[in-house]
C-alpha cells in the first residue's frame, strides 16, 4: 500500500482481519472449484462477481467470466436483448471492481474485451471515462482506455486534441494531458491534416499555450517536458543530411607511405600516412541511416570502380544503421610525384538511404577532392619506436595562412529550396523570441529547468547559425549556464558536465584559430620534429564525453589523457586514428572501449590509470556488442586454442575488444584488472604487440 | 551511513514464506509466484538462498505449470506470462533449469507473440510492453530467442517510444518508469539500445528523483517504494 505508514494492528482489528481472511479464502476455493469444473451457473457467476468485487486482482476470475460469457452466448438463441444483458452484467462487474481499485489491469482489460465483442454504448463509455478522469486526471489506465474507445468509435484526433486542451486549461499540471497532446499533434502534423499545415502556425499556438503553463508555475514539470518536445519539433531536421566527410570537400589529399617528410609545405590536415594500399572515405550524417551502398552513393574516380566499393556502417553493436559509414579506395603507387587523381562523390541521386525514423535522404549533393600519391623513399618500418606522450615531445603547431581549414562543414552542400528557406527563417525567429522570453524569466527567478531550457535554446541558435557564421556566439553563456546548474542542481551534475564537455568541444572546433591552439607536432624529444605527426591534444579539459567528432575526422593522433571520460562513444568515426591516449580518465570497464574495435588503423593505445576492474558493476556493458546481449558469439571451444591455458570466460571482455586490433604499443598499468595474468593473455591475443607498459616484448 | 540489517531481512522473508493465512497473504495468493521470485532473489543477493528448502520450492513451482506450458500465480490458477517468467527465474536461481521441459515453455511464450511483434499476457489478449520484456527475458534465460520474431518484437517496443524519450505500455501510452524498465531491459537483451535517445531518457529518469531522495514513477507524482531500476549509465 503506497503512502501509508505501517502500524501494528489492534487486537480487535486483528480478530476481524482473521475472520475476513477465512471468508476470502473460502470464497476463493469455491471459485476455483467452479472454474476447474467449468460450472457457469448463476450461483457460480455470483461467486466470481463477489470475489472480483473485493479482490479485482484475482486474475483467474476475470478469465472465468470470459469463459462464462462465451458459454452463455453459445447457449442463448441470439436474442439481442439477452445478449445485451449478458454484456451489461459484465460491465457492471467491471465497474464495481474499479470502485475497489480503479487501477486494476484485469478490470480494464475485461471491459475492453466486452466492448470488442461488439456490445457498445460508446456515449456511456465516454461519460464513464469523464468521471474517472475527473477523479484522477493522471490515471493512465483511463487514458489508455480512452485511446481504445476513441479508436473503436473512430473519434477524430482533432476532437481528442480538443479534449486535451480542455484538460490542460482546467489544470496545467496534467502531464498525461500534455503527453497525449504531443502524440495527437505529432500524428496530425505528420499526416498534414487540414488545419494542421504548415506546422509553423500550429507550433506557434502551442508555444503560446505552453508559455502559460510554464509562467504560471515554473516548478511544475509538465509544461517543461512539453516545451522540450516543441523545441525539438522546431529545430530538428527530419530528413537525414550529410554533415561532414573525410577527405573533406575540395581538399587535396596527399597519401604518404613515407616516414620521412622533407616537404614542409605539406599540411598535416590533408596528409595521411598509410602503408596498406588503401585510404578510407568516410561520410558522416546527422543521424543514423541505413541503405548506404554503391547504388546510393556513387564514387567516381580512376582509382576504383564504383561497383566494387563496399560501404560499412560504423556501429558498435552490429546494427545495420549508423551515423557514420566508411569505404576504402585504392591509391596508386608512383615513382615520381603524381598528378592529382580527382574523386567525385555523389549522394542522394537515387533513393535508398533512410533514417531510423523512416525519413529518406532527399537532397542530392556532390562533393569532390583530389588525391596525390608520393613515391616511397624510406618505408615505414613495422612497430617503429615507442611513442612517448610526455609534454616535452610536443611543440605547438605553427600554421601558415594558406593552410586548408580543417573545420569546413558540408552544410552549404545541402540545397535549400524555397520551402526550406521560410522554414529556416521561422526557426531562427522563433528561437530568438524564446531566448528573449527566457532570459527575462530567469532574471526574475532562479529556476533549474529554466536555465537548462535556456542553455538548450542558445545551443540550438548556434547550431542553426553555424554554417554561415562558423562561430559559436553563445557558447560562453551556455558554458556558464551549465556551471550554474551544477551548483544549483547537484544530483544531476554528471549530466551538466557532459553537456559542458560537448559545448566546450563545439567551441574548440568551431574556428580554425581555436582549433589550432590544440594542435601540436609530436617528435622524439630532440629538436627536430620529423614527419607529419600532428597530435590533437585535448587533455586536462575535464571532458566527461567526446563530441564534435564530425569535425575531427582528420585526426590521426589524439591525446585525451587527464580528463574524466567514462565513455568514448563516437570515437569509432575517427577511422584515421593510429595513436590514442586515454590514460588518467574514468573508464570503468573494457566494454567502454567498444568503439576502438572499429579503429582498424589503431597502433598505439594508452589506457593506463583508469578504473578498469575497480567496480563490480559495469555500466557500459549493454551498450556494446557482447554475448550478453545476443549480438556477439564467442566460440568458447575454438577460441580456447588461441588463448592457451587461460580461461577465456574470465577475460571475455578484453578478448572481444583486443582480438581484432593490430596494436604495436599498449599501456595498461594503473588499472585494478591489470595483473600479470591479464598481460600475458593480451600478449597472446595481440600478436603484433611490441611494447607493453613501456617494456619491449620479444 | 548505517549497515544493511541483512539478518533481519532474511528472517522477514522466511516468515512471509510461512505466513499463508492472514488477510494480505490470502488476498495476494494469486501472485505468490512473483512474491516467491522477489523473496528468493533477495535471499540470493544476501547469500542466504540455502535457508529455504529447494526441493519444496521447486516442486511447488512445477505444480503451478499448465498443460499449455505456462505457469499460474499459484496452484490451480490460470497460466500467464507474468508467472511463467517468475517460475523460470526461480528455477534459474536454484540452477534447476534442467527440470523444465524447455520446448513446452518456449512454445507457450512463442504462441503469445502477435502479428505486430507485441506479446499478449495470456490467451485473453491483453497487450503490454511489460509482456514483451517478460518474453524476451524468459527466452534469453532459456537460450531460445530464435523461437520468436525478435526484430518485430523490437520494432513494437520502439513504436511505444514517446516524445519525452520514455516508453508506455502500448503505442501512445504515457511514459512510466516501470514500463521504461521493461522496454529498456528488452532492448538491452536484444542488443538494440541504439534505439533509445539516452540523453533524453536519462534526463527524464533522473527527474524522477524528488527532493526527499525517493523516486516517483512519473512527473508530478509522489515517490513510491517501488525501486525503479534501469540499465543505463
């Protein structure tokens, strides 16, 4: 019983209770006896009705009544009156049960069952619902039943929408009403029902309505969640769009098989070290999509026949949909400096790319880049020297003005038709209005959801403006809001921290100037910084999560050490990554390293000083592909031979992560799980490993 | 912070098991199978599963099974998917899954899947995402997920996703923490967590914690002593 304190019963009450228990027990046994003997007489029906009146949760009794109805129907002679009375009796039983407990699943379902038999006084049902919903406007059984009846009688969604308006107007704090409103409105907008198109007009009215709710009682959550939904409707792009790619649009990519760089004119932003004969072509969408293949994306170049190309979704859980897709193109081997090999990528010219929510990629677009190959002078040896991440090995990268801009986005690619233009103008205007309104509200009261909403509005504004301005106007204000929120609302500080990290990364990657502050050349500590080893150093930024990866696809060496990362979701898109430092973070399990499985180029990995093995509960376990979620099969028998005498079952998480990687250098010290047994296990399953925790292997 | 009074909890659970004749026990005898699972799981977590008579429990569980393969809440009660899961879970706790006719139980559950991927609770047709979770959980324990249409089961659950990131009992149903536990659990078991907007749902769930520290099931409702577990980080 919810909300009632427990007390010891008084002696008189105890005696009465025992008597009641005996009565109930005998009623229940009597009922069960009738049920098993299939006795459907009036007396038997009485017994079941009495039982359900006092104990509507006794589900077998509802089953019995249904059987009794079917029995009586088969006996009666299709006389409409007697059929009607049979059903009426059932409805009465339901009503009396609901009096006892109006949240009884069994009772509500029985009513639906009766109604679906065809006996219906719909008006009566609606009146009943009105009564229940007045008693408790949040009773979700009643709302569900309402939906059921409305469907049965083909009541229009517009009428139902009006009902939610009435409920909301009588009490703003009715989350159930707002929820139903969001469902009905979504359907009406999606089907472009007359009176609900264009959506801008409808949404403006909704903003008016929800403003009233929020400003009347800013602490009540109902209006705020609806507001969040409205904001989403305002800002989101339904159709999938291409957001970025690597190689980037209009770039000149230079493939180097060399370790030695004698040409200082080469920019690290558009060179790529490879000795595999291929380079990746990565496309990054704004949402997860399926259907990317050589028919839906065509790649024209002399390097490859389009039909040969297979596109792979970069999903960490074997899902066929992903936000990022990759294919591999050949590059030529040359003796002298090559000419440019142009590559043109066309996407969306034939349908087939479709988002998880069912929207088609509909903006045909093209982008092109050029590939240059260089002759090999000194081939890259296998393994090479050990990479050190110490500060002394890095020097800030000095850029030249002619350098390509790594932060270019593909938004300009997305052709906007007239419809889109008025749409985006309305969007910008609406967001601006809302921002002004909330800044005013927050100047008077300090309200947590208000601040969070304002932060979201400001971010939305920046996102809408970003293609043109390429600058985050509001990011300082947003960062401050999140800092405020961490003090104002400590239980949710992890969430605010994550949002803070995302905003910070957006800020850093928004302009060339800001990004270059974090770009360093990596060398061996001597004065000469050989080669093109550029490292993006994002350490000591208190990052709890990664973001803006669509702008970082060019990164080959990444230092994320000394942050607070619990997960590295999104990192799977960084297909060029060969050196990664994740030391001194808060990674709690091998499963958190799931994204690394897709980084085939990864050679150097530092995960030292994390918390792998420190916690008995692995919170990222189900987010990655694993045998536990039936998406990964480990052949325990066959794989035993690979791992020798080690019990695979003890290290399956490490096995799943590391078996596909060709690492040459690994640092794992400083994790509770990193004992000698694990280390020798890893050496066995990663045969390419040359350096482990700073020591050379033989 | 104090320590958990484990011994007292164990005694309480054992006493409830013996108590069958007071009003509350009689009124709830139709869900004894659920109660047994909750009590036994608690004992197992406290490392005291051996304090109950395994054979007695197992034979009682098996007496609740029907010809259809499903289990009722108690002896003589009709079969339902709710109690079928609890029965299988209890047997799994005791490592006694071998007493089951796995085919029979699997068939019972598989037959409850509807065309749209949803699951009914029993032959009378009530549909609810709770039952989807139950079916997937049960078949996962029995390693028989191949007997149902998992893809359709997942897409039905996704169709119950709401605009606040949560899940309801049926399409259009309001988000409720209990339903969310079931839906998220089902998606986790089938490796389909990518369908969830983690940030949105995570936020909604965190908002369930009220000032007193307790958790409510939905916005603007009172906190409940029904702990809301979910598999999220």
